[in-house]
C-alpha cells in the first residue's frame, strides 16, 4: 500500500508530530528507569504513545533489568518479543504487574 503524497507543509507537520511522540516515549522510559514512574501507571495509560511501545523496551527500562533478563521474563510470561503494550491481554498484564508490584 503506497502512502499518499504529502505537501511539504503536511510532511513537516507529520515530522513534528512524530518527533513529539518520540520525545514523550523517551521521557516515559527515562522516568521508568529513574523509578519516578511506576509500571502500574505506565500500563494504565490507554493512549497510542504508550500503546505502541514494545513490552521488551518497557522491561529493559526498569531498573536492574537488562536485555538478557528482559528476554527471560518475556519467555517466562509467554509474551512475544514483538508484542506491544496495546496488544497485552488482561492475564499478561496481571502477570507482568505481579512480577513488579508498586513500591510504597
């Protein structure tokens, strides 16, 4: 499926929108890494900014979780490597949150 041709102003607008979304995702991942954003709050968001993030990237952004451990967790939970947050089922979310309970 070919993309429709865009005018230069439409293209510039789309690029700015994409840039803003990437920045917001980066800020969310940084907050998750720093421990200022709990995983429960991140997974509670129902917008496309969070929904399009791969679950593996979310896990790797958690403090103390690297690429190898994230892969092991995904395998243990039965979550595909390519799964995005918006594609998680209720049981998968519950199992994921059970591994990382909110800190009080």
